[in-house]
């Protein structure tokens, strides 16, 4: 191998080494940024989920009360019909 080729190969090795170092540093920075963003997102999502949980609980309670009222109305109607049937059968 001649001196010129040898020098070119050595220069390429150096350049590849520098690129590797730069890419590694960039990857480390990107990783730190992503971890930070993910932590912020997690905190934000937890807050939203807690708010949704509260809203859903209130909505479920309203639905339960509505169903209880409907059941009460039906029970009163059944009781009225039963009373009429008892009165007519006597």
C-alpha cells in the first residue's frame, strides 16, 4: 500500500472516529430530552386521568340515582296494579 492510500485510510479512520463521538453525544442528548419529555407527559396524563376519574364518578352517581328513581317508579306502578288486582279479586 502506498503512502497516499495509507494516509487517506488513516484520515478516514479519524473522521469516522470523530463522527462516532459526535453521534454518541447527540444520541445521549436526545435520550435525555426524550426522557424529560416523557416524564412531563406522564405527569400531564396522570392529571388528566384523575380529572376524568372524578368526572366519571360523578356521572356514574347521577346514572345510579336515575336508575333508582326509575326502579322506584316501576315498583310503585307494580304495587298499584297489585292493589287493584287484590281489590277486584275480593
